[in-house]
């Protein structure tokens, strides 16, 4: 779907689960026609009105609804948009979604993300805001919500537009000096001004990039890997921390062979707990692979929880996550004395679990504030890294011609960030994860 269709689209925009109210949206040039065909009264722009919804072919009453017409371009998509707030029964929803496409061959059910695509092409959202909308729909924690809201507000797009203007200004200074240096009305210090502007811009890009890793972790979740020897109580601890049975617990050592992940919200922080195979010497190829994966995930973790007990000694050298290792003496209800610095925890009784969670939160807080980052996607990072590298090359260039060329490269990378190039490729990949009504 590389271009916006001229057809009018229809979708259920509220959840598919049973509810008191369901919202059906219609967007396109036939939205007004649809309203006139199925409702018993004319609609006024942006006024919610109670109306009877009928099948025009049979006259059969379908529902008593609230209808709102948003006349384009003053709507979410920039087109005429009709919203029908109907009762949320499956029968009503099915009848409305069947009725609207039957009115005309030019009305059809929407594809995933098609409403947002039209908003983008009609200038209601930029690409960065559309990506943020996807993150808002997927947000499960307060930190994720706040980050998505900041990005949806268009802050990064506004910054990018200012950067684009500054790049144009810096390039114009250099090119004016190159083209008209022999004329008296051109300031010979233009190249110096361009370099100072480039240096300031380089600092801003670097500052935004510095928050990318933290923003990506807020979007994807911080990795907390539970590691230790077999029978140390790792799976029991995972179940206790997540408050559900996600891992098989057995007294038989080596029950966990593969990596088990589960996501939770921990004091507003998105956390992915990872249970892993017990680490020991083994000749079993399956267990060896599980141990290899466990060590790999521990090396990539944000926080490592190293578990040991009276019958499963502490690992000699636990892999330390980027935010450090929390040492946990499990099975505290069975007695024993942990070494200094280790937390005593019992998955059976709940002893020490709150203290362990507080320690994990402390480590996450040390990574940066639980607040919005301007960038949180790998695509953003790649574009900004390329832009930063172009600015670095421009600053290092001895000749104005080379400096100007690298500034053009920075402008190109910035254009890709905001979606002025390669737009359809990015959108097709993005909208695969969108719901139909968005």
C-alpha cells in the first residue's frame, strides 16, 4: 500500500471485546454520503448527535447511536470522518461493518494502520508521531506511556525541523563563500560561522543520541536475568517475582533448559524477567546449549540476579549486567546464613521479595530517569548516528567544498529520520503491527 487510496475506509476503532460502547470510524470522500444514507437526521460538523441507524435497503433499525461528523481537513485524517458510537454487542458491530461497505463499491474495510497512514500523508501527523502512536497503543507501564506521549506531541519532529533549517543556513554560508568569494559583498568569515553552527548542532545531536539506549529500554523493557547453579531456586524466584506460574518448578536439577521470559511492570518500569538454565559443567549437548544461552543473556542483561542457596553454591564469577549484579540467597525459610551483601529471599514465604524488588528498582533508576526519551527506535538511532558522523566529517574537512558535501549528507540522514525519503518502506513495516482501526 504505497499510496493513499481514494476509497473510503471503515473500521472498528474500539476494542473487539464485548463492551458497552463500540466506535466505528469512516474516513474518505463518501463519509458524508454514508451518514446521510444510514442515519435519520443530518449531522453538523463536530457536534455529537443522537441518531437512529437503519439499513437503507430494508428500513430495518440497527441501533440507537451517537454520531459525529468531522469535516475535512479538520479531522484526524484530514478527510471527512464519520464516527458512530454504537452499542458494543457483537451483533450490532457486525451489522454496521457489513452495512457500510454495502453502500458503495468505493467503501471498504480498512487495512492495518490505514487511518494513521492517511493522517501522515495529509499532514496531520509526521512519521515520528505515527511511530509514537504505535508505542502509545502498546504501552503497558507508566514510563512507556509518558515516553510515547512525549514523542506523540511532535517534540522530536520540531527539533528535526529546526536542525534542517540550521543545516540549510550553514550550507548557504559555505556555498556563498565558494561561489562569490571574489565579490566584496560576501563576508569572508562565512565559513567560520558555518563551522561554529555545525559544532553546536553536533552537540545537540550527540545529546539526543545519548538518551537513545535508555529510551529503547523503556520501550522494550529492561532485561533482568536470573542466573545461578541448578536447583538454586531460580524458577521459583521467577514465579514469585511475576506472581504467576510461568516456569516449571521441580526438585530435580536441570529442569530449565531454555530461556524463559515474562514481562511485568515494576513501579512503573517495564521489566523483562529472564529465567535461564542452571550453570554447571555438563556433557549433555542440550544442557550445554542451555548454559550457553544463559551466559549470553546474562552478558546482555541490564541487571543480573545471581541466585544461590545452602544446597546450590554461589557462582564463582557471575556475569554482571550493565547495571550490576544482585546477589540473592534463596530458600531463606530453610535456614542458613548468607555472606555479607547478599539478600535473603524465600520464594515459598515471600520473605525478602519486596527488598529484592526495591534493589532492582534502585539499579534501574541508576540507568537514568524513568521519563521520556526523544528517541527509542533503532531506526532513529541509525539516522542520527549517520547525521552525527556527517557533521564530524564536515568539522574535520579542511576544504569548504568537502564540508558542504558532508552537510548535505547530514541533511539526507535527517530527511530519512522524519520520513521525507524511504517513507513507504518504513510505513509498511511499521503498520504491520497496528490494529485495523488505527
